[in-house]
């Protein structure tokens, strides 16, 4: 029987059987050899059927097996995860406690400024001024040179809530001895004028620009100190009408020059109050012809007081 010639495939099979007999299970094949065999139609391309693909549970098991391959090796420590503070949700209900919570007060650290505290107001220091408090404040006044040679301070007298306040220029010697304004003959004439107006001395308030009788009436003394006390007296009495008697009183309160004859009979304004300048009773005793004019001035004062009758 004639033998068939051996093909290359028979030689490959013989080689594989020989290697298998030696205990070799497989021979690695390079990409070039695989491509050559594919071109000869000897090896079909390897395809994995869909049925052989791992299912979803098997993929989980395989991933777990891959993670557990290095179980024998210690894992590096994980960095700490910072805590995240979440703002409270406005939609979530809040649980209110029935007991009021007291605020937590932290002690100030060293070098930190102390917490601000409002100063204690303390007792009220201001009080309403009165004529008595003004007199106490004046005391035995030595604020100017008029105190030399005086007997008493002539502060003022009359109703502390008078509607009419009459102010002269300076006390005379007799008034300085008694410490009361408008005494002697000039005081008697003023009393008659007030009586004709329907007032008594106790109904009005009497005072002077100066509080001491000057020893030398010729040089004009400094009136600023006495004027400050008189202005406080006016503020306390709050008369409806002021009547100045004499040129010095009118010039000092109105801060203007000239004699009384040029401004008498005409209401002026002193800090919102009507002021009527007229003659001093001492001047009227020396010049009785001006008494009619003085009475006309006082009649205008009466008219204003009747219009504001309380």
C-alpha cells in the first residue's frame, strides 16, 4: 500500500502529540503565527459567547475577590474626614424648650478688652431751681468790689409767682441797711402806684440790677455778676410783664443806650416777655411833673395783664 505524503498539518499534529507526551499542556503562540494560521483558515477567531459573560452578581463577586487579594497586606491609614456642620433645615420642625435658656458667657481671654458696660446713671443731680436756691448760691457774695462797705445784700422780695416784676437800678442806703428793696419815700410812692393798679407789694416781685448799695454811686460799677443772678430770678418767677424803673435798669436788660424818656411808654421785648420802661420813683420825687407819664405807662401794663387774666 502506497503511503500518503505528510502535510504540514500532520507535522504540527505529530509535534503536539510529542509535546503532550512530555507533559506540555500548551504552546504559546505569537501574534505573527496566529495571523498566519488565521490566513490559512486553520484557527477560527476566538469569540466569547454572550452566555459565558459574567452576570451582575458574578461581577460583584469578582470585584470583591480582587479587593481581597491583598488582604494579607496592611492597608495604609485613611486620612481623617473633616466634620461638616450642616445648617438647620428651615422646613424641619424645631423643638422648643419650655424652660428659657440662659446665654453662655465666656470669660474674656488674656489681653482681650473687657466687655462694654453702660455707666451707672446714678442719682439725678439736676433739680428745679428756686429763689431760695439762688439766694443760697449767692451766699455772702464777694465776687466784685461792691461788697466793701455794704450792710446787707438786697436780693429781692415779693410773690415768687408774680405776674408783674418791677426792677430798679440799685438799692439805696436805707434799703441796704434793711436788706429789702424800695423802702423810704420812694418805696411809699411805689406802693401808691401799685395800689392804683390794684396790687399790693405782696402781689408783685421787686428787685434791682445791683444787689449791694454802692459806696460811690458816681463811677458805674460792673453789673455782670449781679445781672447773672437777676436773670436767674426772672427765669424762676416767670412774670407776664416786666417793668423797669429808671434808666440803668432799662439800659442793662435791653442792652441799649439813651435815657428813659426816649423809650418809655413803648413795650420792648426781653427774652420773649413784654417789658415796659418807665421812671424810677426817686426820679419822680424830684420831678413830679413826670408822674402823669409814669401813670400812663403803668396803665398799658394793666391792660396787658387784664388781657392775660388768670
